[in-house]
C-alpha cells in the first residue's frame, strides 16, 4: 500500500503538514471490501538542508562524493556492509566522467537512511510530528510492527495524519473496528482520506446512511475517490445524483469514474457525451473504456468508414491492456476488412484468455475451411469458457458431418442452458423424427425467448394442424422481428382474402426481410396492377438475383420484349441451368430464332423431360419436319400427357394427322 500526504500551500511548515492515507488511489477497478490503497505523491517531509536534497544530486562529481563519504570499493573480506552502513551494499567504481545508476541508488539509500535516523531521533525525543513521519515511512515500507508504536504515539498526541495512517495499519492487520475508530478521529479533525476510508468500511458493514455521510464529507473536501465511492453508492441505490459525483471524480482524473459516467450517459441514449467520457478514461489506459469507445466508433462507421481505423486503434489498446473482448472485436474488424490471418491471431489471443466468443469465431473459421477437428477443439474451448454457443455450434458441426445423434445431444445441452436457437434446432430434429408433441414445447421455448425462427416454425406447426388463428399470431410475431418468410405467409393470406393493400404491405415486409418469394410475389402483384412497372421490375430483379427461378424467367421475358436478347438469354440460361423447365423452353425458342436449332433442341428436350408439354409439342413438329414420323408420334403422345389442355388438343390433332398419313 502507498501513502499520501495532504499538503496545503508551500508556505506551510513541515510540522503542519500531514501524511494522510488516500484510500484506493489510482485504482481503476474498485472492489467492495478491498483494503484501502495509498499513494505517495504529495507526502511531505521536512525540507532537507542544502546540498542533501534530490535536486542537488546531479551537481556532485564522483570525486566530490568520494571525498564526502569515503572511498568506494568492494566489501571487506569479513562481509561487512559497504561505506553507508545500515545494510546498504557497497557501490562499484564510478566513472569520473559522470554518475551511473548504482551511484544514484546508493546515494538515495544513504539519504533515506539518514532521513529515517533523524526522524527516529526526534521521535524518540518526544516529537509527535517526527513520530508520525517515521511511522508513515515504516508503514510505506511494510514494517508494520515497528511503525505502530510511533503512529500510536503521534495519534495520541493529536496528529491527524498519524490517526489516519494508524487506521490503515490496523486495517491491514485485520483490526477493522479499531481502524474505524482512528479513521473517525482523523475524519472528525477534517481528514478527507480518513473520511473516505471510514465511509468505505461503513458501507461494507451495511451502514449505508453513515457511509454516505462520510463519503459526502470526503467528496465535499475535494477527495476524488470519495466522490467516486459516493457515486458508486448512489448508483447502487438508483439515485440520480450518482452521475454528479462520478463527474466530480472524473474531472479530478479518476478514470473509473469517467468510465462509469460514460456508461450512464450511454444507457440514457446520450452517445455523444458517452463517447467523450470514454475517450477521457481510455486516454488514461482504461481497458474497458477503450473497448466501449471502439464499439461506438464502429457503430458510427456504418455511415463514416474512416472511423474504422480509429476503432481498431482503441480495440488494440484495450486488448494490449488485457481486455480479451477487445481482442475478439478487433479480430472481427480485421476479418471484415479481409485480413483473416490477423483476425485469427487476435481471436486466438482472446480465446486463450477465456473469451468464448473468440473461441467460437475460431471454430467457425476452421469449420469454413473444412477443418472439423480444429473447429471442434475451439468450440469445446468456448464451452469450457461458459459460452453455450459452443455447444450449439458443436451441434451444427455434428449435424453437418452426419453425426445426428451427437448433434441432438449438443443441441439438447445448449437448449437446457437456455440457448434459444438450440431450442429451435432441437425442435426441428424432433419434428423431422415425427415427434411433434416433443418438438412443440421446444419451439415454444425458443419463440418465447425471442427466436424469430422458433416463432415462425411454431406458426408452421399450427398451420399444419389447421389452426390458422394461432399460426397467424406466431407468424405476426416473427414478421415483427423482420422474418421475411413469416411476412410472406401473412401476405398470402391477405391476398387470398382479396385485401391487396394489406398483401402489398406484407409482401414488401417479406421482400425487405430477404424473402425471394416475397419479392417475386410483390413484383407480380404490381405487374398485374399495371401502374408500377419500374418498381415491379426492381423486385423481379431482387428475386432473380437471389436465385428465384420464376423471377429469372420473368426477367428474361421482359428483356426479350424490349429486344435485349443477350440479356434475355443470360436470364434464361441461369434459370434453365438451375432446373427451370420454362426457362429451358424459352431459351430453346430464343436460340431457334437465332438459327441455333441444334442447341435449341437440347433445351427443348430438357424442358420436355422435366414435364413441359409445349416443349414436347415443339419437338414433335421438329421431328416431323425432319421426316421422322415415329419420333414425332412419340413426342405427340408426351405432349398430350403433359398438357396443358390447349397443348394436348394440338398434339392430338397432329397425332391424328400422322396416323392418317401413315395409314394412307
């Protein structure tokens, strides 16, 4: 523990100065019940005589010093101490050109010993101020047994600082009740550090009213730690005055107070002020403040990408100061910028420091590379760190590698721990196995915990039973959270009821939620309405880009109608290669018009084999034109079977003509 002196102006005499204990000074992490810590800044001693103070050390040459204290050299053969006595070892030979580190250390030790000797002589002669100073010096050095009688003598003589420091000594020895008595005596005499220490002890004993009084006293007398502790006490009681005292302490340089103040402003929605205080605390190397500052900057970077570099700098500072969450966040930032190697390094550092999120990120990285064993190792590391995402991810990994039974076990473990997506995944497994009664409660648990997929699946479950009202309720809950497929189900019902305005609203919601079918149906309704052609094409394009085959065919048709045949061909090919028989037929028509009949027949055949009646009829006509009546007859029969009615009728007439010709 370190001691502090509370000095007034430089004009105060040495006898009037105090060496008060500044409890918890310079400690950003405040722990209830911790021993008060001290600092030495401001500790005043009697002014040294000329030529002996620190400011004069650099003016002494080696020869001057040797002449004053005797020759330098190794210890004597009998192992005696060096020239200083009092246990100070002998120094090495100094270079006459200047002082080296051993010189300064030796001289400081000599002066310290001389200072202690002067204080001891005066204290033994009955000087209470000297007794206080000697006791303080010994306490700072950790010599509690020797310090106690001097501090007691000075405290009994009414020296305020001695009473305060005696309280510190007794607190260290575990004599909390007696420590409180001496702190009270010093506090009543006006010691702000003693009031602070007393307030903390009373708070830890549950005497909050008395604690508030003394902490208020310390804060009102300019004690920043007293202001911080008062703010902490008030925040615990949800007292709005807490913010004021945190600000007082933060303005005095207390970094934890600045951080707590920033958190309060952020919780109130005032992110601008919060950012200012996070900067203040982060500039003083507060790791969590640097982390939160990085988060705020990353959020703002959605509209100003230049802030990402600054966010990364604060994440790095926080990580280097021991905050694994910052290392994890920096990893994600680097991954998003394309530097996966550096991201993995930061994730590993965070994971090894116990960050489950980073371990999961490493697992996902290895899983994406097909490195299942490494992925499993990191997922287990995440689970060991208490992150239930690790169990869920292990379930996903096992499911992806065909280990269904193990997947279910991991899902179940995560689900029982409250992981909502694991609840949903477990329910899906049970439902696929035919255990609907077992699946329903897990879907319900997932949905009630906020899983939009769980709510949607619960809607599907009710819809499958014909319970449309319950299904619509769960769809509505999922849609309200942005679930596109749930909004699509609601839209279809609205359209079936003839409520086109309601259907359009829900289709827009579905499209915005990422539903390709929702975007296609929205475009189709707008297309049929005929008054929003540009918007209709936009949504067709959105659906087509998402891989919706009917939307791709529609984009091809619209392009062909405009004469943009290359664009049309491109859309038809994408859809046809994905399995669309309509696209294959349309591509065949387009190629035939471009005199690519051989390739056109390939696409007609693919379409007909997939059940497209018009393609079969077209193949029949081409076979007849090539003089292949048997082939033509076969394709006619296929066309009749495939339909639709119009195609079947035409194919029937053609087949009849073929029979008449063959029998003639």
